[in-house]
C-alpha cells in the first residue's frame, strides 16, 4: 500500500510592523489571497516581492518572526446567500450578531474587481423611490446611480440613509449597509434601527468598528460591493450605503504611512483617488443583470467642500446631496440644502410632470430665498415679492417630512402642485400644517383623485396637470373643513 503525504506551501514571518508582516515562502501566493496561521488567524496578501510576500493581519493577534502561515482555499472564503438577510457580519463574513453560524463558505474573497465598461452597462431609467418629496420629486435618484451624501457630523446624513433603506419595504430591493470604522455605539444604534423593522427581511449589515483591526476597515467597502455584485448578478436591484468614505480614507492613509509609501496631499496616499473611485465605479445599471445604487457618505468635521477627499468623491459620483447641521438641529428633515445639491442622472427616470414640477419648485425656493435676503435689509417688498415668499414658505413646509413618513411619488406631485394652485392664494402655512394628514391621505387614497395619480406618469405636461389639480381645489377645501 502506497504511503502518500499531502504537501502544502508554508511561509514563515520574517519581520513585522504592527499589523503588516513580511513572509518568506508561499511561492504560489497571489495578491489578495487569504493566508492562515496554525490557529486559524487570517492575513491578506497585499504585495509580492522577489523573495517575500507582504500581508496585513486581519484578525486580532500577536505576530512574531518565525510564525507559520499557509494558503487557504481560494474558492471557499466567504459564505454568500439569502441567509445573510437580517444578519450583521464583519469584513471577513463572520457573523457578529450572536444569532448562530452560516452555511459552509462558497465564494472567494473577491476584493480587487474591475468595474464593467460601457459595453456592459445600460441606461439609468428607473427611479429609486425613497418616500421623501425633496428627493423623489426635486432631487431624484435613479437605480444604478452613485449619489454622494455629504455633510458635517450630526447633519442627518446617516438618519436619511437608514430611512431610505427602511422605506424599501415592498420595493423588491436588496439593501446593504456598510458601517466602516465607526464607533461601536454608533454601529449598535444603526443595527437596532434597521433590523427592528421589516427592513431586516432584505437588509445585510457589514459592520467594522473603530476597535477592529485596521485591515478589516480597509477592505470593508470592497466586501460590501462584493455582496452587492453577487445579488446584482442574480438580476436583483441593490441599494448599497457606505458609512462613510471619509473615515475609510483616514484608515487608508494610516496603512499607507505604515507601509512607508510617500504621502501626497494632506498626507493621503498618492493613489487615494484611484482606490476610492475604483470602488464607486463598480456600482451602476448593468446589461442582463440588476442594478447597484450606491450612496457613499462623507461625514466631515466642518462644512467644507474644498478638501481632498470630498472633491475626489464628488468628481466620481453622479451627484451629491449637501446636508446642513443647522437645518437638522432645527428639526428640518431631510436636512438637505437644495441649492447646493445636484443630481446628474436622476431626472432621466422622471415623468414629464415630475421634471417640470421639479424645475418649478427649485425656482420658487431660489426666488423666495433671494426675496427674504432683501427683506432682511428693511427693503419694502412689492406684492409680487411677498407672494413669492409666501409660496416659498408653503413649499418648504411641504418638503419637510417626519423621518418615518413615506409618501408615494404620485401623492408627492399632487401635494407639491397645491402651492401653484388657487388653494394657496389666501391660505397661510398654518392651513397646510393643520390639514397635513388630511391632504396626504387624500392625495394617496381618495377615489376622486385617481385621475391625478394616473396623470403623474402620463405624457401630459405640468401646465395641463395643474389644470386638473385646479378642478379638484373645491374637494380639498371640503376635506379640510370636515
């Protein structure tokens, strides 16, 4: 009987610097291979030289020269499937929510994936419905769009992102929330907020806290995108929120400096734009597959848009939503500064009525703000100017929603058309505030307004739509007096 032994490659740590290790051996190793020591601790190969393998340690462990590593099975490094819904995992795919283990690992850890070119992409033609009028009607986001959410800490970026996920109930959307390098209490709050609702049925949370090893924080967005691409390849629409890229950039800078790479502007690595743009470009709308809508977040320390990371990511995305901590503190939600926000492709997903109403609303808000500035200097305003301010106040009220309130796109258009009708001529904001729930319920459900809801997605223009709204003004008066 033949005596056969299984041979495998072994490498030994030659030197280490914090979580970076240099290994002698492992001649078959590839960049982004996962290697393991005798205790099962993992490291990720990051570079190859003529005589060593450079890697970064992924698990909390003490590494000393002489420690032994071997290659792990490239094809079975991650467990991906529907069993991840409602679960919280780290950047290595391990469950960290105490709800039990997963089926056997069935996928490789694919981190450095090239974004598909134009030939593999399709046009963005369908809207991501968020339930918020300021987004769906005024600053729309399309399925497959990369839309940046940026603002200072405590400006409501994370609150809106989570609410958008929770509002996807019934929309046949897979949602992935990646918390990257955030404090543990922050992550616990996000997990509780998302998974206590029906969003748990379609949401996966990738959570890597500031207490976890830096290499895990570094790869967390890549892992979240790997999950998104898995479901996108199955033909599903995916919403991916990365919270946040500013924190991620700081850890990329730490790793680069530790590796001895020459720092660039603001001490970030010279290829920081490539590293983060390479991730964002993997989202989109794809031929023969589904879509990946990406909401990268940037929570900055100050209200500044001129720093390196912010300008880099603004140049990579399809638009941005600018958040204000002042508006958020005042109770405005969503706390978005509309005249500092841009959506470059979202309007391609709207009907004619939505597009024209969006333009009218933005014009009203801009004119109203300009007239209010004149009024601050004691300027006597004409009746026309006062009317503009009056209409602007009503529009502002209609765009301010409770964070848990979801309004359909059809009802949004009906409600935002009211300030342009005769109903607002002799009515103050107090009228709309008092009758808000009546107006919303009517716009959503009243049988007499079915023709209006149908007309929102017809081929008519907003002028004709306003004529239909005007015919229903008596009904709105009657409902508000009941």
